[in-house]
């Protein structure tokens, strides 16, 4: 049995760990709520963009736009969205499993330090790595989206896909992969926006049916589709942040609970050791008195 001094040291160490994990749990919970509110704030923008694209869908020749033109896939372009820090459970490891399942040639752009470290270890083709703050700004994500779009237009990659932890609820984050470019059709883009914003597609109003586009519908679509791509990547990065903070909150709560349980076991062990020491001292005193008598 360990000495009472060693047990006291372990108890102090576990108490400090529990205090730290509790503080990290509270911080992660606060950041998670902020990330969720930011993600919800973008719904009206997604709904308006969906209405604009729906109005354009029947007025343009889709095959004329580079984002809507299908071509042979020789190299996939993938945006991998991970966290900068650890202590968030299996969140990043689940994303890395999706990357390991990719057997075809692929080039990566990474958001998050953990992703770039993983790609370096596994010797995969990394085009660029980016970092974004906890308060994700659209301009930070826009740089990433525009970089990959340029790679797509230049023919360096033949697709643009996103791997990210999709936020389902506080306890569940689903590692997901979504094709972004080329788009199958404008109507599918509209459906995706409605899914992200949680809205139901509405029938076209009389105003939308008679809407005029200047200089023409094709030019408006040419400007609108890059905004759509930027917005999709932005939404997925926001989801990734919410997933990261949720996973960290759950991991820290589990660590805190385990520390509390370990503290109870150590306290019991300390009391037993202390009681054994007292009993031994009493026996020694009694034996000494018996010998003197």
C-alpha cells in the first residue's frame, strides 16, 4: 500500500486536474453557444440566395458556366476542416479516417493545425494550409474558398470537396464529405441552401416570376455562383467550430467526472492507510505495555 504522503500528493494533483478540466468545460460551452448563434444568423442570407438562384434556374444555359461543366476526374481537390488544438475527443481522428479512405489522387487545402500535421505525417499532397479564429470571419474563409476555386479553374484539381465534422447536436458530430464543384445543377444548389438554412422551398411569387436581370441572367449567375461556393465553405467552417467546442465540452466533462471518481477512490485509500497506521501504532503501544508488565 502506498504511503499516506504519496496518496495526499496524488489527491492534490487530481484536484488540480479536475479544476482545470471544469474551467475548460465552461469555456467550451460558452464558445459552442456563440458558434451556434453565428451559424443560425446566416440562415436569412442562405434563404435569399436560394430565392435568387431559383429565379435564375430556368433562364440560363447551365453548361456555359465552368462550375456546372462536368469533366473527367484525375485529381480530387479537398478542403479538410480540422481544429487547431486537441482535447476534443475523437473529432479529428474520425475526419482522418475519411482521408485515409481516399485512394485516388487528391490535393488538399487544410483549415486547422491538426489537419496539416496529419497530412505531413502521412505524406499527402498539401497545397496550402490556413488558420481561422474562433470567431470565424467570412473574409478568413473566403480566402480558402477562392484559392480552391482557382485551382479548379486552372485544372490543377478536377473537383472541390469539403471534409468537415457536421454538427448534429451537442453529443453527436458526424464526419462528412460533400462535393462542392462541379455543381450538378442550379436547382440542386437551391436545395442544398434550403437544407442548410432549415427552410422549405416556397412556390415562386408573381414578382420572382417576372424578375428582370441586368445585364442578363447569365452574367448574374456568373457572379452569384462564386458567392454560393464561398457561403457553403463558410457554413461548414462554422459547423466545424460548433462541433469542435461541443466535442471539447463533452471530453472535458468526462475528464472532470473521471477525476471526481478517482478522487473518491484515492480518499478512501488514504483513509484506509491512515486507519491502518493508527491501528499499527495502538498495537505497538499495547505490545510494549504488555512486555513491561
